[in-house]
C-alpha cells in the first residue's frame, strides 16, 4: 500500500519534468513535438483529443497538459480564459478517473492566485470516498493511500495560495485528533502528513484564530515534528520566540521567551543545558 503511495508521487514529479521527454525518446510512438517542444499542442487541444476515460498510448498526455495550464490572469489572459481554465482544472481535480490527472490538476490549481482556485481545493479535500448515488462522480474512488495523497496535495495547494478564506479548513485539519493507537502505521503517517501541512500553512495567516489554533496544538500534541512546525508557524505570525517543551505549554500563563540577539550567548545557553 505504501509502495503505490510513493510510486504515484514519483509519477507526479516525473510528469512535470524530464521523465516525459525520456519516455518520448524511447517510445515506439514517439512524438517529436514533445521531445523538442516545437509546435507542441496547446493543452486545451490535448485535453480535447484525449477525453477522460480514453487515455492515449502513453497514458500521460492529459496529465502533462494540466501542468501547462498556467493562470491566464497572471500571463496576459482575460477573465473569460480564467473561468474556463478554472472550470477545466476543477473538473479534473474532482472527477477525473485517472489519479495522476487529478493530482496534476490539483498541483496546477495550487499555483493560481485566484481565490476560486482555493475554493476548489477545499472541495477536493472534503470530498467523500464513496458514491452517494449510481451516477455520482464527485468523490474520490481510489485506494486509501492515493486518496490521502490527493488530499495532501490539496492542502499543499492551499498553503501556496494562502487565501484568507482557507484559514477555517486549515485550522480544523491542524486541530484534528490523531488516529487511534490501533491504526496501522500508514494511516498514522498519512494523518500526520496532512496535519503537518496545515500547521505549516497557518504561518501565512496573521489572525488571532490561527494563533489560538497553534497554541492548542502545542498544548495537546506530543508528536515532536508537529510541535516543531507549530512553534515555527507561531513565531512567524507573532514575531516572538516560544518554548517547544510540552510541559511548558501545560501552564495557563505561558509567555513568549525573551529575545536573544547574541549568538554567542545563545550557543552558550545550549551547553549549559
């Protein structure tokens, strides 16, 4: 199960870089437009000619096309183009039958600056994993490890956009309880990965609610990696230093640490401990 999680992540990285070029070079049906980049088909043309459910011989044309759908309003396009791209990427992120296509669309949405992209990613994260009726396609129909990867990518996208409206969802993910101790290692790691992204993303939200969420994490979370990330985010928001020790956060009157600009004194303090 963990292997497929890793393998799909590797495919996602490869689909945006040199892996695609080498696949073309050694393919029996090589397309020199993709190898050289000369007269390469427009992504909308590729998506039109390779509809969902009808993959081409190499199976990654659609996925690669999604990675080239850069935000129109950031590259001289107009609002009509913007809406069309958001619709196409949003549909792929939420309904495409190929997990790699969903992941590439999600990753591209995370590069947009448009709040509507953030709303789509929020929907993706909260999508159910089972059909609500026979014709329902608005769910995540994949194995648990792939589903977790899709949700994690959606959170990473929200972190990159850091739209103010996403704060509520990110706070909820950061504060969610960990899996039961009876859960297997993969489930525990996936939950921790998602919490880690949400906690890290909160550094962009200079809101009292974000501060309180991070303090809550530090009062209740014993996992060191999550605590370290929470301290980093809290310091980024407040501009103050905070203790990382779990016991210190059990005090009702926790205070920031005094600021120490003297590196020599700081290093000396480490040795005194």
